[in-house]
């Protein structure tokens, strides 16, 4: 077991909500940064202490290997960061007992690493740190301070955890999102889905039809299908909706769509065979869409849903 400390002062909401960590590969001047290089050392199953606003706010468990990926939609945060960096999938659970390390500096201080420490001896955070390794003794001290809330959070994450299968070749600094070969295109699709899901989670709160709001039970569904979209559109969070798995299936296959007036639109087959069986409320108001989402939905209605009607 390895433990990590991630400083998320600028990106906490995005990364915890989107279930990931992301960093540039280098400093803005091109210099090597050990706290970015650490992203390449994490492994599935590692534990992450999420630090923000002077407190340890959440516990995460790494669910997959590091990937090269484009910068997620952080908004105004990280405006000067490079457009490509390291992406690591992480499941988080927010802690009920959010300790402030500064309040426990005398307990934590003896266990701080000599090099690349995430904290000052006073217990204050270091702005220059993104991801730092936490020695076992320091992890034990933090877990003891957090108490039962740590184990409750860890158990919650572990209960839902799905760890990705490892890649056949290790990641390297030279592997980038685009690639000319068929294998690279498959890798790009898998990597892009991670960033795409993160971008959708930053915009959408729940399934438009069922109202389910737990991200672990929802799919990030492309509005304009992957096969028809440009590389930019494939990663655009506005080109996505959070949908329950059965709703995602119907939307992806063109059995349903959404109108500009916030209504659920169905092909006759769904109305006669699936509404009652799947507990779908045809009269549900699916909520407003942004202008960008509306443009993608125009495409879905004209090409995906219309095609489904013609084929049936």
C-alpha cells in the first residue's frame, strides 16, 4: 500500500466530483517538477489524502493507471497550465471528520518526509505541491487523527471501486492522446472517455430522466456520437449527459431523445414495451440545456433519433 497527498486548492470540486487527479507534465518553463512526476508512480489501490482550504477533506482510492490526457474543464483555474498532462482516475469519499493538519502539527511533524514534504513543519500547506508521497508512519498518524471517519470513507469507496485492468505497456512521457495507428486510436478512445466523463460531471448533477445523482451509478453519454464527432467534440463536456444505464442505452441507440422544450421524446416501441417495465415517466421534465448542449441535441434529434425512427 502506498499513500499520497494531493493539494487540490484550485481544483478540489472538479477533481473530487469528476473522480480524477490531473497535473501538467512539466512546469510552465519546461522544467521538471517532482510533484508532477509523482503522478507516474501511483498505482490502482493506492490511497490519496485530498487537501483543500487547510483541511483534509476527502479520501480517495486510485482506480487505474496514469494516462496522458488533455486538461479537463477547470474553468478559470489553471489558465496557464499546459493543455496536455497526466490523468489518474480516483474514486473519492468526502470525510465527515475533516482535520486541519495545522491543529495537529506536533503529532504530524516527526513523520514528515525529509524531501518533497506536502506540509511545512508548522502544519501549513505548501502551495508548490501538487502530489506528494506520504510515508507509512505519516499515513498512520493521519489515519489515527481522522479516526473512524477514515475507515468509513475508505469502506465507502472500496464498496464501489472498479479497478481498470493494467495496460500491456507502461505509460511514458512520449505517449500522447493523438496517434496514427489503430491501436493508438483505441487507446485514445479509452483515455478520452476518462477526461470526457470528468468534463460531463462538472456540468451535470443527475440523470435527466430518473433523477439518480450518485455518479457511480451513472453513464457519461455522448449526445453527438463518438463516431460522428471531432476530437474536440469527443472530449467536450457540453456534448454529454449523465444518464442511468438503461436510459443511456435508449439514448445512445436513438430510442429516445430530448426536445428543446425539456420533454422526453420516444419512439413508439419504447412507449408500448418499456415504459412500465422500466419505470420510465414519459411526462418527466428533463430540465434546461445550455446553448452548447442544445446544438448537440439538434444533431441527435436529426441524425440519431430520426435514423432510429426510419429503421423501425
